[in-house]
C-alpha cells in the first residue's frame, strides 16, 4: 500500500506539472501592426465599372494612382512575466505564413506558445505577399508571377514522404520516411496544406526591407527563422548587427551576404537540422552550403553552433520541425541554447 501511495503521489505531481505547463498564460500586452512598404504609382490603366456586391450599384474603379506596396503584418504577445531578455521575432518559410509557429496541424500548441510560456515576448510575422500582409498587382507592382504548390509537393519535398510519388490519397499507400515525426494522418496533413499560400521568387528585396523595418521598430531582438527565412534572417542581422542579439536558423535554405560576413562578429548563431537529410536529393547541398557559410561567419568572430538533431538522439524530424510530433523536444533544444547564451533569465 505504501508503494502504491508513493506511485500515486508521483503520478499526481507529474499531472499537476503537466497541467501547469498547459495552463492559462497571463498576458501583459498584445496587438498587431503593419510595418515597412513604400508608395508606388501606376498610370495608363483603363477605368472600369465594378459591381462589388451582387445586386449592388456599379462603382467606378480607376486603378491609376498610388499604392502601398511591400508592407508586412506582425502580431505580438507580451507575457506578464518576462524572462526572455529581448523579444523573439519568428519568421516563416516559403509558401507559408506566421501560422507556421502558432498551432500544429494535429492541434497541439505551436512554438509561439512554447516560448511565450517561458517568458518570451513573441512577434509573429506574415512576410510581404503572404497571409495578412497581402500581395499586389503583378507584374505591375510585383515583378514576375506567383508560384502555387500542389498538396503532394510538401509531402515529397519537406522530407515527410520518401520522395517523388510518395503521397497517396489512400493512407495505406503513402510512403512515409522511416520514423518520420510529422503528423501524416489525412486530417492533419490536409490541415497543413490548407496553410500553403502563393509565393513569389522576385520579392526578396521587399521582404528584407520589411523585416529590417520590423527590427528597427522593435529594437534589440532575438530572430528565429525557418527555411526561406534563413537568408532574410542572415541578411537583416548583417544590416542590423547591433540590434540582432541572437539568430536561430531552423533548417535555413538561404545564405547571407559573403561580403558582409564581418557583421556577424560576436553574434550568437544557432542552426538546427532534422533527420533524413543525407538520403534527400536536395538537402545535402542546401545544408552543406549553409554550414560552409556559417563556418565563414565563425571565422569572422561569430559564436556559431550547428545542431544535427539525430546526433542528439532526436530522430525522425521533417523540414517542419516546429510541427512534428516531437516539436516540444526540439523547442527545448533551442531554449537550452538561449539559456546558455545568456539570452534568458
């Protein structure tokens, strides 16, 4: 009986701890804003009449005039008990929005909540042309045209499935990578592809300008980026090295400017990579390019750490580390680094 009572007491204690971990979050401040952008003028377009609502009265629409182009949406939440020394800015990858950080496709809390619970003020952005930032006329205001992804594309390309042709509408026929941690049941995966939005390959300068404006507005910050966001984080850190107090690269897919490598001197930089990279057709090259760039940053005086999760015994992670079933375990690796670098108190 004494042993059973001890087991029950331990179980109850663990349950209280788990409940506390997922209990209410006390918020001091929250809100949103748009930042960046510039006025651009268009002329020479025909004027037309448009009925905006069925049964409505036609309205004259003159597309000639000035437009605000390249502004970016950001939502912020500041916890009542701040423990992060600086705000944590979370920047998503290509074809995605800030939803990346908010809730996993199978309904668990995302990294926004994880770091908020640990006392970090979090700022989650939708990059220019994504989500609530919206996009503009093309090719008049946005050069080029948007790219759209099929539902199969992320499954095959984000190291969830075993390459081309691995997706099937029949769950029994899907070829998932061994031990893969992404939630691949039909409902969860379709929840993920509902988040996919059009993206451009020609708007990078606008996005970098907007993220730079965000850092200028928020001030000293820790920047966390994913995938396509890698080059944005690196280049903004090079543009504002005095304000970027730490840089976290989650499977970065781009590089900074080699001729500005000295800007990283003294900056803590963490890069995190998941599993199944060596077997992929693209990711050995992407990771190799990224690590070589970070080695140059280290040689220039940056405080660089590269973590390959399988070497830590954390296996099965896809490109979407923050959505995998073990996302909290991966977030804990990042939080531990933040603590070790003196960025959390």
